[in-house]
C-alpha cells in the first residue's frame, strides 16, 4: 500500500478541513439550546382579525410590532398588561393584543 500523498491531495485536504469546520460551527450555532422561536420576531397583532376601527386606532397612534427604542417598548408602558403566551394587551387599544416589544405614540412609562 502506497503511503505517500500527492501535493494536490494535501492541498485539497487543507481546503476541505476548514470548510467542514465552519459548516459544523454554523450548524451548532443554529440550535443554541433555547426556545425554538428565539431570534424570531413575535407577531401579535393580526390585521386580518381586526375591525377597521381597531386598525385605524393602531395606524393613528403609529403602533409597530417592534419598538425603535428598547427603553420605550410596550412591556414598560403603563397601559400594558402581560399575558401568557408572549403577547400582552393594551388598554389604549381596548384590551386588544399587542407585542411586548412593540411601541405606539401613546407610550407612557409604567410607575
């Protein structure tokens, strides 16, 4: 059995090993052991289930599912009530569902 390797085979192996390592590293980062929804934006307000009045209030107050300022998210607002399942409710929107990470122009710090 010939134990020598050609220069081409050595170079090929030298390229394959780092590539395989980076693929394995990337795959291991995909499942860091957290919640399956981790890293995925939570969407709470479904426009298909809202009345036109509810949509109008949200549009007027410029509600968004993701706050541009993490210090002014719905979860820190006086009008927000936490609920099971990730989403909460807001008294401004007649108790309708809102995203804890969301924001609107009526945001007021919880005391």
